[in-house]
């Protein structure tokens, strides 16, 4: 299981003000901070970072839900944090990135899955859009 070094905010949820746990104070040394000081420290950290909201299409959302259910990540924010770390590492190693792209395209080219024509895809897509237009969306999973 991959662990991040930071906790990312989950979109749509509000942040509760709370004091840092005692264990955090111990890690920083003998100094102890008041709840107000912890809030200012956290505000400084948030001001230097970035909070984003991301839409995942259904196949990626289902994949992520499976990873969360398996305990690989504690929440979607942690998964995003780890994904961005991985992207940064691929930027640092362009040869590895190139090998990965070749492996992905090679696997897709050798896939036994039969493709469909554009016309068939469009027909299926239009049917799905008509269904969406005439029904209420499902509740969040």
C-alpha cells in the first residue's frame, strides 16, 4: 500500500478546524502549539500548495473505487497525490516514460478485443445520451 506524506482535501467536503494531534507535536520536538497556532501553520501550508477538483469518467472512477475499497488509498485525495508524484517521477525519467508508452500501445495493439466502427460507437453513444437526457442521475456511489 502506498502512503502519501500529505493529506489532500476531498472535494465537496468542508475542512473542520481542529488542533493537531499530540503525536504531531512530539514529532516536531518539545514545542507545543496552540490550536490557533496550528490553524495558522495549516493556513501557511495550504497557501503554498494547491487544492483541485477532478472529474473522473466512469471507468476511471470505478477503478479508483476498487482501489479505495481494497485499502490501497485512504481517500481520493491521497490517490491524486500519489498519481501526481508518479507523473513527476516519469518527467524526471523520460526513457522510462517512453518505455511505458511503448508497452501501453503494444498491449492495446495486441489486445484480442474487437473494435467497433465509428458509426456503431456513435449509435451507442447517442442512445446513452438520450437515456441520460430523460432520466435523473444516480446517487453518488
